[in-house]
C-alpha cells in the first residue's frame, strides 16, 4: 500500500475544521478518510505553526522550553566532561619533575605558616 501525502493547505483546512467544532473529531476523520491519531498529530503541528499559520502562545512557549531543556542537557554534559578533564590533569604527576602545587615554597610556608 502506498503512503498518501497531504498538502499543508489540506492539513490546515482539516485542523481548522476540527477547531471550529462544527464537526466532531470522528466526523472529520470519516469525511477526510484519515485516522484520529493523524488528525491529532496535525493538530499539534498546527498549534506549533507548522502549516504556514501563527503558532499558539502555548505551543511557542512549549517549543522554547524544549530548546532550553536541550541546551541545559548539552551544557551539563560539557560541564561534566570539563570537570573530569580537570580532575585527571590534577591527578597526573608533573611532567618535568618539579611540583607546581607549592610554587617552589617550603612545606611550612605553603601550609600557611610556621609551627
């Protein structure tokens, strides 16, 4: 069976028919020979402005939240990566044989004073 393709204009008209509440969702589906899951998928897309229409305020905010959540996730991963890299570099022995932690100061001075 071949998949049908629908134009944006058709999808927008079907969703607007649903939103007008003149017909029930079941009637809209029967009239256009589409499944209810497809109708509700189109309704979500319509709310997000995917059919050359203005997105609803709620859908625009939802998109913004999803983008920000992805950004937070990416930044969290980068932060963890950098923390591990810093920890690994601090745990490695010095390469030239000199300690850089004390800056060449005696242990008594680097510990904050003399006993």
